[in-house]
């Protein structure tokens, strides 16, 4: 298998972001094509890296380590970006997406890359837990991106800048609808992920690393899930949701989840806190 490193796809994603920024001054179809080519090349290298890590750990990327889990999350975001860009190449979604992707990839280098064979006999539960959490988090991040795009477009319309701007953004009604559905789909997935995590906590009793309620990752996950659950219930109970209010609430909630998700993983790795999600000892 072709040997790749994080630098390969990180550099490609950085070049794609630079091309998106260049579109602000020099808008041309060639620039968009080059940005997409860099993004596609980065995604290919990203795929090879995850497969390489999976073979080394003898585990799926979602289970091999917290570092790989974050890289899978970044992979999904890039995949969605490419799909949207191919559907409508004029939309300037990359200006919001690429900083998020670069932050995820860089942050992944500050969390543990150690493979964990914790509770190997319950790999199905672990896969359910990891996959629903990553898909739910990806949905939340999509809501975050849509909220920023909504607020950006709202500000442009308010200041009558939409006709003169070189940046094309989706219309407010469409963005609000997609944002709403992102949260309505993401929260149930996060709920399944949290519930399966509780199931794993039951299985972890009696092992050398049982789940404890003082685990910072567990506390942070519970707080963010509660926050997203409140937003979910609010959406269901509102007959008419003001678009700007929804965008503000989603941006704050999703931003908090992102900071908590990355921050706690980096904290447990930096100070050596034993965490069932971050620093479980390798059991061969």
C-alpha cells in the first residue's frame, strides 16, 4: 500500500483553502477547478492514510485511536464538501469548511495515536458507539457550517452587498431548512452514541479501565449532548423558527461541541489523564 502521512493531505487541503481565498480577488473557473483537484488529491491521500493506520492497528479507523477518529470526522466533512461543490461549483462553502477541516487535522496530532484493544470482545458495541458519534458530530458540524453561511448571507443582504460580491452563498430559506434537518438528524445519532457508550460502561466494570463519571471526556460529552438535546426539543416545539435565531443558537451550540470535543481529547492526552476514550492502555 502507498505510504502516506498527515502532511500529504494537510498540505493539499491547505492549498485548496488558498485557492478558495484567491477566489475573493480573482474569480475564475480555473481557480475553482484547481481547488477541487487539490481537495480530491488530499482526500485520496487521506483515505490511504486511514487504511494504512487500520492495517497497522488491526482495527477499523473509528476504533483504532482518538486521533484516527478525528481524522475520520475530517474525512466526512471533506467528502460532503466535494459533493456540494460538484453539485454547485459556484457556492463558496470552502471558505467556511476548510478552516474547520484544517483545525480537525491539526488537532488530531495533539491527541493520542495509541491503538486500544479495550473490550475487544464487544467490538460490535464499540463500532455502534463510534460510528453513531462520528456521524452525529458530522451532522452537528454541518449545522455549524450552514449557520455561519446563513449569518454571512443575512449580513450581506442587510447591507445590500449580495449583488456586488464575488462570493456566491446559498439563499437564506434553503440554508435554514438544511440547518434544521442537520440538527434533527444529528441529535438522535448522538443519542444512540451516548446510549451505546453507557452500554460499554456496563461491560467495562471489572476491567483495568472502567468508565467513571469523573472522566473529563464523559462529562464533556454529557454536557454537549444535553445542550444539543435542548436545541432539538426547541426545534420540535417551534411552529415557526426565526432563521437568524436558529442560526445563532446552532452556531453557539455546535461551536461549543467542537471546542469541547477537541479540547478534552487534547487535554487528556497532554496531561496523561486516564480516559476510557483517550488513553486506554493497549492490551495485546
